[in-house]
DNA sequence: CATTGTGAACTCATTCACAGCG
DNA sequence: CGCTGTGAATGAGTTCACAATG
């Protein structure tokens, strides 16, 4: 398992997509699936599916395919989502409030367990999602108490770097950043960035050059 | 300008990031910037910056660098964001409601002009963002009336493909998809996908294999 | 003479093609 | 026999290194 070999970043993204499709296949009653079929569902090449899986082991049966349920479990192990994760949200604006209520997170094992802000107006407030807004100063303490593994930044760009520093200081080493700022974090901290307007820029570029509008 | 040559998708994403940094530089009073400095700010290689720009023209002055303001304008032209865009939102849940209020969109020229849902409970409702929820059946008519260029999907996975079909039927050929489903659209329609839980899966994978937790 | 613009070298990622195997 | 697993071939994207130049 997990031979020491460089694994493309895109492979990880695809594993997540395969996993989602396998759940749907299982729900639809399928027991086995071929790389060809899974590839088609995920809009990729069949060899790609096999190669992606090949980085981590041999999960298929030649002449037959992959067991829908088993493969799902294996991928979840690889992605480290065969367990729950506690998350802390920083930034209780429109987006933050919506994320706290977002059902996809708990459905996939990612639970918010605390919400933070630095605005005195907001601290102490009871949110309709059931959370009480905590002072960002309590981040370190709360992180330990509630075993927070992932920090989610939903502040405006202006506050994002300071929040990052706070998260790092609280020993959180995984950050999901919704702010439109390229935050910088030390090497022992991993960051993923979700930037809505970059995607919109890409979309309008494509409109212009691919569609010709 | 725009020599016929294959342009990496990642180049477009980076152009958007450069543009954002150039705005910050301008705000801080800078007139010129070198590829080296811009690269450092965007956490990429300096040759990368020059090559990315090189696909579209010669925007710099040798020995000096790039004019912060002019380069910004050129990139905005390339990305087709030197104009405003009207967007229609479909799916008035927690996320949709937050997107309508999200300040980053209008700040960058992307304006929501209508909000749709198929739930009779929601249709007709006045949202605090000032929008009235329209029936999804009015999508085509409203798209023409309000000149909607971009459709944003904020429904659960279950409704996403049908909404996509509706958008395509309404002649919208750019879709930003927030649902966790791989939607399929015809070739004359461009799609960008923002999937929160894929990013979380990547994050936990990295935690496990890069940080060793 | 500092910095751009760019062919060439290199690295990374995908796809092909078929041997290996249940 | 059919489908996986994988080395080899191809293709894409990044970085190097330096000639071109304001």
C-alpha cells in the first residue's frame, strides 16, 4: 500500500470524486463496477482510474472489476475520511453562518464544533444553527478542549492572514480558506483554498475564448 | 495578442491571482512591479509569471518591469472581467442566501439580478437581500429580460442536473456549480465546479501523508 | 544593466497498449 | 475471456538559462 512514489495532486481530487460516485452506485444497488464504467461516470479515462488506484494498492479483481463497497472503504482510508473530523469556523458573516448550517459537511463526517469571531458585537451571540459565537482569543483553549483538527476561514480578505496566524498558534495544521487572499502558513500546516471569484474569472475567460461570446 | 497556442488552464487561474495582487499593489501605491516580486507575492516562479503573460502579449518593459495599473487592465481584458456580468442564482437554501449577500461578487463586477427556486414554499418570498424568489419556470423569460449571462447552482446534488438542463434551455452558457454533483452540460456551455467536500478530502489526505498525522 | 521574453530542457501527468491473472 | 495493473509512450506544464532590449 502507498508505495513511495510521487502521487499527482489531481489523483487525490479524483479519488474523492470516485468515492462520491461509488456511494451513488451502492445506493443504486450495484455490487461491482469496472474501471471503464466508473471512469465514464466521473468523466475521466479508464486507465486514469486504474493508475490512480494503482498508486495505493491492488483493489480490483481481473476480469471482474472492483467491489463497489470495498473500494469505497479503501478510498476513504486513503483520504483519511474513514473517521470524523472536528472543525472550527472563524468569521461569522453571511458565508460563515451558511457554512455552519451546510448539511454536506456533517453528512461526510466533517462537523463544526465551534464558531469564532473577533467582533465584540458578535461574540456571545446565539446563532440559529445552535452555536454560540466565541471570542477568537479562546481559539487555542477551545481547540484543545474540543479537539479541533481543521480550521475554516470565512472572514473577509483583510482579516485572513491574522486568523491564519491564530490558527497556527492554536496548533491547527489544516486550514480551509474561503477568503480571497493567498494566505501563507508554515510547512507543517496544509491549506486548501476555495476562491469563488477566481472560478468566475475562469468562467468568463472560457466564455470569451471557448464559446466565443 | 492571444497567439494561437494551447494555454494551460492553470495559467488562467494564475492570471486571476495576479490581477488580485496587482490591485493590492496599486492600493499600496506601487506604480511598477517586477515579475520576481509579483511571483513572490503569488507564491509562484518568476518565469511562470512571464510565461503566463507571454501567451497574451508583451506587457512589460525590459530592465524595468510591469506597470501595475496597465497590467491589471490588460489581465482584466483577457479574463473578460473589464465589464459587468449579470448572474442568476438557483437554489435558495442556506448557501444560496449567503451568496446573494456575498460582497465579493458585486465588488468584482458580478451582480446577482435574480433568484430562483422550485419549492412553492419559497417562491414569492422576499429575501433580506432584497430579492424576490422567482419560480424556476420563469428562468428562460427572466434570463432574456435581465440579460443573465451566468447561472449559479446552489441546490443539493439531487436537483443539480435538472437545474443545469433548465439553465441550458434558457440559453445560459456559463454555469458556476456549488453542488457536489458532476453535472454534464453540452459543449457550448462552460462549467466551473466548486466542491467544498472534495477540498476537505484533499486536506485530510495531506494531513495524513504530508504532515504525518 | 536590470529585467523581460522565450526556446530548450526538464519535470510532472495522462493515455496507450498489452502482459498478467482470476 | 475480460478486466486489472503497469511499463512505455506521449503530452502538458513548469523551470532554466540566456539572448534581446529599453
